C-alpha cells in the first residue's frame, strides 16, 4: 500500500470540513487527484478501517478519519471501530 | 538570570476536559485524574511562572509526513488552538495566549549553536497535546508560553537518549537566558497508548499494563539512565503504537537530572487511558540554598 498517499487523503479529510463534505458526497471524484491504486481508493471509499490499518496506514490517522466521518466521539463509535480491527497486528507504519 | 521554578508532566487525553461537566457521576479513576490536574494547577499558580515552556507531540494535525520536524520551537506572536475538528469531536475550548518571543528565540538560537538542529515556525496551531494541559493547568490564558513540538508519532523518531539530551540542554539554555524570568516547563505525553489500533480499548479489561506498572516504579526507584536508553521508538512501539508519547516524559527526565519527583500520581481505570502526573518543585530543582 502507498502509505503516504493513503495517509495524506485521511489527513486532508479530517482536517478540513469542506474536504470531508466533498469526500462524503462523491468519494470517487474527491479521490481522483490522488495517486492511489483501485484497492487503496476502495479501502478509503468503504471506510474500511481494517484494510487501512492492515496496509500500514497510521492508526491514529485512520481513527481520526473514521471519527470525522462518524460525526463525533462516542464510546459506541470506539467499540465499533475496535470491533472492525479485532485480531489485527499493527505492523510497520513508516512512510 | 532566568530560573527553572517548576517542572510538570501531565497527560493530554482530549476526553479529560469534558469530564469536568459530569463530576457527580465520574468513575474513581477519572475523578483522580481531574483532581491531579487541579492540584497541579494550584501548584503551578503558586510557582508564579512568568513563562511556561510547553513541550508536547503534535498528533498529525499541524505537522504531517510531507514536512516533519523532529523538534520545533514555535516563535509566532501568539499560541492558539485547538483545531476545529478537535473542538468538534471533543468539545475542547479555545486556548489563546502570547508567546514569549525572546525566550523562544534564545532557545532556538543557542540550541542551534549547540548540536540541536531545532526547526522553527511562525505559523501553526496547537493541537490537544498542548491545549488540554494548558487549559487545565493555566485556564486564565494569561501566562506567555514557548511551545516546543516533538515528533513522537511519525517514524523515524529520535530515541529516548536524544529527548533526554535535549531536556538537559533546554534546562541549561533556560538558565542561561539573560533575564530575570521565572520559567516553568510542562511536558505532556502518556503511558501505554493504542489510539486507532485494535488494542485501543484494552484498558477496559486491564487499566495498567505490566509496562505501565514497571515503568512507573522505575521512574521513582529505578536506574533512570537504563530507562532512558531503553526508550527507543521500536521498544516503546512494541508496547502500543502510541506509547512513544512517553518520550516527552523522558525529555522532562533530562531537565531534572537525577532528582525524583516531589509528587506524582498514576491514575487508571476501566474507562480511561492510564494518566501519569509528575511534579518537581523549585526547591528540588535548585536546592534549598538557591
């Protein structure tokens, strides 16, 4: 996985409300300018946190990305997030 | 010359400030966390610092892998935060205070004359790593700060030995600042941490890991040099991908030399991250005679 590219998308989305809105309304159009494989785009579009973390995306960025798209912090959000990662090992996150 | 009058280490979990609004129903660990902040707030007030050097990691909010500083001095006219998305997600209040520009430039210029290639910036926002401890320790927002950003999240990350050396150097630089200034240093980091990873909520079952317990013991009774040497990124990362945040406590160990903390508390519980508080007083830092 192109960790840098995937990390950059998530960073751009959670830090900027307009980007988050654009990503939510049309993920394909939003992701088009980024240098991503189809699989990377799919993982981001599907908000597939398991695939993202498995591929070496920075877990903190994945969390912030998912949190931003979920609309706010809650225990329920955290439980669902962790449930999606069950059994994974966090490996190398170097970009 | 300037005097180091207080050193504190405190956590920055962004869910802590909101717990002030539900004191009546707080679990014991979270109440102890709030009370520890309140105690340190009073002690910081009593220390009457003219400036607070605030040391913390940014959480991939201000700095990103496109341009990542390892250690950076903020020398803008003002320090402001947090980011809008942090305000929205956690209900954090804004923090806005003056930056003590003369001390910021002194640390930068003299640090670079030594062997620390400090970065600097005039444009930045403080994220929760700074805003949470500042808002709980100095809610008045009336004390100038010098922000020192550390990279504890995006490898490569300097080993603990370098954080320790920088802490030692910053103390010398503070004490060489040619002004009658009372300086407090607050560093913010944490113990084991897995935010965003599969073990993120493991504290619900095990509030403190063996690493938390043994590290806490070693901070008070162990060989500090050995602990510092052990704190490489890989080692800390093996105890949780966020655990390298402990490096900002290692920075504080460099500031205080061989002195053990005057006061400390490690709070934990099934609803919170482990939260470590350490404090060194003027008397311990400078000896009774000075």
